[in-house]
């Protein structure tokens, strides 16, 4: 089976919940599959909501299986789907889609995903069951996930995050303003941080949300509007969420990542400097602000090349079927 002859793909992930990172990955994957000649894309979305012109089905509808059966390939498009920290229920849901794909003899491709943390013995057994199947190809988002899947005998290659593909194809350009953008999961005393920013000539402070339920009101920070534009026009991003840091890194904007293990795992291949990472300690963050603002970031070319290489990996995998 050749990739250019495939007509229908079943694309799945944590889509449709207004999570900034997952929506970036969704857009990237839909556009890439269309570029590769997939005329029909089926996607499970909450309550079958409409998005990107895909044929959607409710995430828990039995119709999901009939659409999977009609598809030539099953693709998990980015994200940490196999982890049990959020809930075991979530892992069971994605395991069920993976197992159904294999039982229907569909090529199963994980495109820029991570694995873990896996705290339960059951979780590990289920994940190993999927990755040990020779029809599963795991294109890892980060080196730790790549090594894990290889360790359990899976077919793994090292890729990157699919969101970079979307950023590459956007027409956005860096436009630096004297502005700091915060992404906080819960309230934080930012007085030390704001003083440090003011000492560096930054007096405009924005709070945005990358995930529903994140903290969105923290005077004197003003509420951000277009999230992507706020990041690209900022002088620094301070975030507890991974994808705002990824966007900042791609546009070579200084960033500080607060208590985010998935970000540490991802950025291990791009920078060894600890200045970009902090505990959830306002004083520590404030001390790192002047340091990272002086750092000249040169990450875009490497991230872009990795994303281009990952696109070619997907083409190569599809050509093998």
C-alpha cells in the first residue's frame, strides 16, 4: 500500500477541548494529511463538534468504530496520550482506540507523541501491549519517550512536536514589544517577578490561558486576547504550560518554564541551560528573568529541521504499507 494512494485517515488525540497545544497539533496534522493526499479525515471530537472540515464523531459514539474500519490508517496526532497522571480513564480510552486499530489490521502511527508518566502496573502492561505490536510505529516527541518505547521492544524513531509544523506554515513573524506573558495553572504572588521585569524595562504584563480552567485573573496583569499573537509579540514568556514555551522557543523569545516535566523532557535536545527552568518559586523566577533576557536564543532552525524530517518520516512509514 502506498501513501499517495490512501484516501481516508482516522486522526485522534485530545482535540476539541480548547487546549492551546492540542489545537495547534490538530491543525498541523489535518493540513499535513491533506498535503499527503488524504481526502477524508475522521476525527473523534467532543459531542461531534465541527472543526477544520474533518468528518467528526462524538468521542464516545459507537460510530467511531465504523469510521475507523473505513480508514486506511490510524494516526495519533501528538500529545501525551499514554499517561495515567491525569486519569486512568483517559489512558484506557486511547488504549481502546489503539487496540481497535490493530484488531482491524490498520497501520497505527503515533506522530509526535510522548509517553508517561505511568504509575500503575496495569497502565504499563496496556502501553507495552500496543508498542510491542509490529504494526505500531512510534514517532516520539522527546528523547525520553523514544528510549522508553525502544526499551520495551517497540518500533520507535525520534521526531518532535507536531505544533512546530503549524508554526512553520503560519505567516506570523516575531514582533517584540516590552511585554511579559504569563501562563499560570493557579494563583501566584508575582510581585517579585514584576519588580524584576520592571528593572529590565518591561512594564506591560499579560495573563493568558492555554488550558480551560487555568488562572485567568491576576491584577495588575491584563487579560490577553489572541494567545498566539501575544506570545509572538512578547519579550518573555513565563509559563506552567508546555506549548507556550514551545512557541516562544520557535520564535526565539526568552522563556521560563515553571514546574513542567514534559517541557524539560522536550527541551533536553535543544538546550542544556538550566536558566529556562524554575521551581514554582516567585523569588527563583524573578532571579532568572534578567538572565534569560540576556540569552540569545538560536533554536528555530533546529526545531524547523526536526519538523521537516518528521514529515519525511511519516511519508516513509506510509510508503511501507
